């Protein structure tokens, strides 16, 4: 979901500065102009998904789904634009790879659980609009207690584009079986820091990963050395299982994985998350 932080280690040589300026200008273009400038598609609006997209439930109904952005329990504090149904949509290639990972975990007494899958550009825009409103800190107590909202873009926690919009990226965790569903979030309930001990933070039927989902904190870095013991073992189990079927982890977020050979590496879609969006 997030953008990688920009390196500040060294100034550019003078001879490269004009090229760098051009690159920044192209990257800042609106989607249609970006596509024309780079020779490839950047943004694909429209109410329907390409035929390569599927509902994860149709490929593997055993994978748990807890689509947080359809609810108010997220860092914004309201349901997010573009999520019309609480369902996971992915490219068929990503869904099939996830099914392979699920088979491995079921044999060991675990199940995958997805928090988010395909994410429309309208949802990414909602995040960006929220991040620019520095007055709205209603959910800071849980999701970014140690990071000032003014730094969310700079530190890479929020970006103008997300790999999720390409359809082969997901946010995922592991549940030990058998497991009851996570209880519903009650809007306005007291917030607990996402890095608090598992028994103190918002309940989640996931195994203990050291932080909650969408925790804007360096403790969320997959291999942060402060995460040890059972928590580290759980992160490594998820990482090794998903990497074994073709996914790659985003090192700043233990929950974030993308299919290495994704079908749409340069296209950002904007159809809503709903059954109607899928081609019949």
C-alpha cells in the first residue's frame, strides 16, 4: 500500500539533475498523461474488471476474509470509497498462488486470512485526501501513535498510488484453526496502540505477529530485530509460505505481499469492489 521512502543520502551529480527533473515531472503527471509519457497504461477506469480478475472465494472458499476497508475499523475511521462489498478480488494468477499457499497451511493447522486485496484507485484517493487533512486524527491512537500525521507521505505510509490497484497485491495474515471470527469494531470505542501486547490491542483471531494490521510503525517491518520468539516465527511462516508460491514481501509491512510475476505490472484499476464488477 505504501510508497518506499526516498533516499536522502547524497545529492545528484550536476550532469544528472536535468534527467532527474524530467523523471519527477513525468511521475507527477495525471494518469492519462503519465501513460502517454511512458508508453504504457497507468490507470484504467471503468465499472468492470478485466476477465483476468476473480473473486478469491470462488477459487478457494477456505481462505478467511476480513475486509477492513469495508468497515470503520481502519486508519481513516470510516468505510473507504470503492468498497461496495466485503470481498477479496484478485487476478486469477494471484488467487491460484494463494490457494497453493493455503493448502500448505491447512496441512499444518493454519489458515490464511486476507484483510485487503484489489484496491480501486478511488480508495487510494480517499486515503490521500484523509492524509492531507492534518486535523483528522481520530484513529491515531491505534494506527500511528508514534508517527505524526504530517509525516505519513514522507515516511511512505500513504501514497498517491498503490500496488493493490494492479490486482495482484494483498494484505494477509495467518489464523490458527479452529478460530472464531474477530469481533466487530464498535465505532468510538477506546483505541489501543497497534504495537501493544496482543492481549491489550484490538482483538484479532490472527496469530500474534507483533503488531496489528496497518500499524504505521517501524515494528511492522517484517524482519525488525525487536520482533522475536513466537511473533518472529509467525512472520517467517507467512513469508516463507507465500514466497514459496511466487509472492514477494514488502519489507516495511509484514502483511503486504505481491505476486512476483503479476499480470498487470503497470496498470492501476478503478472498478469498485463488488461481485458486479467481475466479468460474468
